[in-house]
C-alpha cells in the first residue's frame, strides 16, 4: 500500500465551456496551474444526471442500481413520510470506507449525500452542515449528527456564514447593481446570497480542517456552481432573445464571478494542502452556457436537469501525474478505481469504472478483487441495520396496512411518499437504460405507466426499452394510447373554448347588440376567464412532437423508412437545436441509401454540439463506407475522447484499424468493445477473424466464435437481486445487537411497566398474547377484530395501536398490562415509559407465506413476484435488526427474544421463560394449554 495524500475537489456542474474563456483572460490562474502542470479532459456523466446519484457513483465507482442512491429524496425509515436523501440508502462502500479498512485517515466535507456523518477514521462534515434555515437572530443550531467526531461540532458550527452577515461589498462583485434591486419584489438576489453563504461555510470548514487535522485522503464538495447556474445561467452572455435587457444588465455577471470565486478558493486549498499532494478537480456534469440553453424548464420532477451538459471537468496534478496531458474518455465512474490504485489498493471487479492509467507518467500496476463489499473489517459506515431501502420500506408499510396492522397515514403524507417512490423508481429505470439493461428498465417503466397513464414520460421511457428489446407490438400500443389521449385533450380543449366564447356572446347580448369579431368578444371575459381561454386555445393548437418522434421509431422498426423520415422531419422542424433528432434523421437517410444527406445531417449535429460523441461516430460510419479508414479511425477516436464507455465506438475503431492493417490495435479495440459489452457477438466475430487470420491465434479465435454463437442462441441471463435477509444474524452481530434470549439490565417493577408483545405481522404475536391472557396477565384488547380463519383463537388487538405514529400518549395508562404492537410501530413508544418487550421471531419465509395467504383471504390485491418477495424479505430482516437495536438503546426497556417455532414445539420451556421474564406468578400450565401446534400451518 502506498502512503500518499490525495485531495479530491468536487465542483458540481463546472464546465470547460465557461472555464476556458476565463482562463484565456487570466481570470482563473489556479485552474490554469492544474491544467499546465497536470492532466485534464472532459469527464462523461451518467444518466439521469442527478447530483446525489452522480456523486455517489464518483465515491463508489458504481452505477446507481448498485450503490442504492436514486434521487433527491426518500421515504422516512418508517415509510410514513418523506425526507431529503441520506447516506443510509447507500449500499456500497465509498472510497473513504475502503481506506478506513487500511488505517488511512480521511476528511470528507459536504459530499452529497453524507448525512448523517459516518463514524470514519477522520472527520466527516455532512451535506446538511451549511444550511441556514431561519434568521440569525432566531438561532442557527447545527443539525444533530452533521459532524463526526461530535467534539468538533461546536468549532465547525462557528465557522459558518449566514446570509444576514453579508455586506454589500461581498455581493457587488457578483451583482454590481445589487443596491438598485427591490428585494421585496425580486427574490433572485436573496437566492444568490444564500448560495454564496453556503459555499463560504463549506470552504471555511475545509480550510480549518486542512490546518488542524491529519489526513491521507481529503474530499470536499462544493454545490454552488450548480446553484448559481440554475439561478443565473439564463442571464449569462450572450443575451438570449427571451431575456430582458434589464435582467441581463443586473445578473449577467453572476456565473463568471462564481467561477472566479471558486478559483480563489481552489488557490487556498492548494496552498494549505502542500506540494506533495495529488490533486483531483472534477465535476459530475457540465451546464449548457451557450445556444443549447433551454428557453423553458419542463414542469416535471428534476426538470432543471435539462440544463445539464453530458461532460464535466477533470484536472489532475501531483507526483507521478503527466504534465500538459489531455485525457481521453474519462467517466465519473473512473475516479474511485483511480484513487484506490494511487494508494496501491486493488479495484473491485464489481466497480463499473476503469483506472485512468494514461494520467500517470508510468502506468501503475492495477490489481483486482471480486468486491470490496465482501472484505470484513471496520469501514466507518453506519451499522447495517440503520441503512435504508426506501422502496422496500414503503412496500413493507403497504403490506402491513393491507394486513390491517397499521392505519394508513393521512392523504398528504401518503401522496408525498407515493410520489417519492415513483420518482426513485423512475430514476432507477433510467439508470438501467444508461447501462443498456433494458429488461430491468422495461419492468420498472411498465409498472409506472400502468399506475399512471397520464404521465407521458413513463410512456416514453417504456418505449425506449421496448425499442431496445425489439418489442414492436408494445411500441405500437404505447403510441396508440398517447395518440388517443392527445385526441381526448384536443376535444376537451375545443369544447372549453366554445363554452367560454358562449359566455362572452351572452354578455354581448346584454350590451348594445352590435356584433363584434372574436377578439373583441374575448375582451368581454374577466381576467381569469381570458387566461383560461388562452390555455385551452393553446392546447387545441398544440401537437406534441413526442408522438411523431415515437411514430418515427416504430416506422423505422417496420422498415417504412420514408414515412419515418417524414415524421421525424416534422419533429426536427419544431426542435432545430436538438442534436439527437438530427442523428435519428441521419440514420434514416442511411437506411434509404442516401449517405450524402446523412453526412450533411451529422455535420449539422456537430455544428450544434461539437461534443456529441454519437455524431462523431456517424461521421466514422460515413468514412468506413467510403473505405477512408484513417479518417474513420480519427472520428471514432473523437467519439471515444468524449465517451470512453462506448462499445460501438470501440468496435468501429477496430474496423477502421483493421482496414489500415494495424491488426494489433484493431484486436485491442475489439477487446475494449467486448469489455464494456460482453454480449456483443459482432465484436467477438471480428476479433476472431483478426486473431485467426492475422495474429496466429486459432484457439483464441475459436473461443470468441463459440461465445458469439452462444449469445445469438440465447438471451443474457437475468441478474438476481442481492439478498440480505439470509444474513440477518451476521447483520445483527455486526450491529452489536444481542439476539440472545433473556432480559437485559435491571427491570422496573412489572406494575409500572407496559408489557409489549411484538414482532412482524404473522410472526406469532397473537399466540403469545393468548399465552399471557391464559397465564393471568391483563391484556389491552377491544375485541373489534374478531377471530377468523387466519386466527381462529382471536387477535387480542387494540384498535388505537394502528394510529400510534399519530398519538401514543394513551399507552401511559397501560402500565401493568399487555398489548400487541407490530415491530415497526415501536419507535412511537412514549419516552420514560418502562417496557418489557416479548419479541416473537419467526422464519421470514413462513411470515411471508402467512401474510400472502391472509391477503388472499381478505381479497386484497397483491403483486406476488419473486423480486417483490425478496425485497420484502430483505426489508423485514433490516426492520427486525433496526428495531432490536433501538430497543437495546431505549432506557428502561427489557427485551425477551422468543422463537415462534420454539413456542410451538416446546411450549412448556417457552412458557417458563416468559414467566421468569415477567417476574413469576403466572399460570404456566394454562399458558402451555393455550398453544395449539396445529395452527402452525405455514412451515418452511
């Protein structure tokens, strides 16, 4: 292992298109120092380009469906509300966790998401550290668990900058005319000030920690450029036609000044870090600063992401790093593997990125292990039972509501949770599509569209996966549905316009009787009605281009190329600056054997966006058709410089190199294509031809031909979900939770304690309640839930329990009595109430079998798939350990863990154990007699 220092600096949304002109003007000298003394390049993002997902991919080297962060928010652990995304949803080790296992000290500041701060060897300042939620005079407390170790919290809290402390001199470099702004009417200045203060707060923490802490790895994340750009890039020079001159005059300098301010902060970090440090400056994506800026933001969740560009910045400088080197094709997935290699540590084979070997003077040796997730040892993460699978938590809550154990939360919270779940699923589906895993994406988008047919983006995403899977019939189904909905909206709009005009005509009759043209008629409507009329007229005229676009794809699949081209040209006419539409058009020209037209369209696409890798690859195809192999190779390299993880580009580069008779390089290109997409039979066949005919390797050629034939015979095997339920005892042990039967600590008197029988629904809690009642314990039960086929001896439940999350104060009146409460609701136990908990443990497969049979008998709609069952099983395992850990920490709480199967098979032993736990005096014989082994019907 190498003992070296690495400083990783994240600038969210930073873009070379803004930096380069500023460097040329001498206004970003510190970035220029990195560029001139190190390696630099554009870094490719992932889709969806959402910051929490991307920065987690940067930290883990994995795509979102592996690391678990899928959006900006998530349901709370109990599934009843929504919270900002936390690192508790992250399922993979970040680079600092791996370094932690090798006694290396890390300082991590502001990473998104990093709240609550992880207990790493070093310091972590969470992404909630810098938020100013109220005026300064009302206090500005630091959120709990925002800093680790906690003893640094007060010091770091004092370093934050509140907007109330800003002076005009601090603001005017960004907005020189700030004093002329009426802040009561214009809130943009306040937004800029808040972003500036949050940025300064993070930087103050970073510089203080550089001065006062030892470290091997230091990572600091700044979100300010992204916030400045979302607020003010629309005013950035040159002025766009839809931006007013006054707004341009006021806010046109904000973005440039934000970059210059970051350069100044970079200079401070470099000075404090020292000369022997390897520095990595990067962003997760770019931000359109030019003619590609959108005129409007879609009114959908994460709609502002349309302003993001697919390429961010990367610059590296330090010992062993090449100087003045241009890096080709780096991805945000490459950062973690590269950092591990700098420390001489192996790269996980389950990581999706590569080591950026070309950045080093001497290419470092790269070693691999199957996965860092399987390496034991203290990694500084939160205990496993505290981690969160938000979708599974929601599903588990829905299951318990359906079973009748929990009351549904109020409508507003329930709606918020449902929307959040759908958005997380949508983002996960897009992440699968980004990795060409369309089978998984198809299942997600089919489910989402089935739940909400009015959400057009679900249909479009489903269509994309159908297209990739060759499901032409389903593509037609989607178009027919969208077209039918468009016609319905059109008819409704026409009817509404007629209705409003009738109102105007009626008002005209009460006037002078003179007939007026329609425009004057509309003036008879009040202001609200005029706005409504304008809305419906626009809808009546609007023909959404997405339907023509999708029709073009279906027509292409049906080989009706001329009709497809006509449909696509209608879309292109409405969206002239969308390079993707040009690429589709060029592809159709090629199918119609019009290569010159195709080449012209590819050139148009590159004129709009020179960094469009797909357009470069289109030019490559043109050159290959003309057997201009050297030009084709250059175009393929141009594409790979933008996006290195591009199997088709490597494949076409191989064709060009083979045409140039550079067979070793051609074989390397085909191998690269296969490494990024092993299920690529054409690449296997081409490689086989080169190996056999030019490189004298018939055995290698035979193997690649065998693989190609195998791929063409069968589809790639589906990847199974990772199970955590089977390892629940290991999870519990690693969390420090005792699962040994028996009371712990000194018990409060029984008459002062609430006796709680708990467990998962259908884990045997009713049986234990019946044992207690038979033994002479007073139970809280209202009899509202009557015995039935699922529970012939009765449930012994108390209806108010279902609403414990809203009100639990009444439990204080239950001292000395027994009550049944399902495990997920135990967090609502009133503070200060001593409790004796009897926790019923049952095999999770038996629990799920029993729940499913009960739901069927209750005639509840259930979606029973192996994937959903495994998800619920995993979540139940996490819930069990999480609740037990909470109970172990809860003051005045004694816990007895009892196995359901043990109670059925040896009721006498378990009854004696319960009697001892509750202080003796129960009728053990009657308790034993209450157990009916024949009711153990769902057995594993």
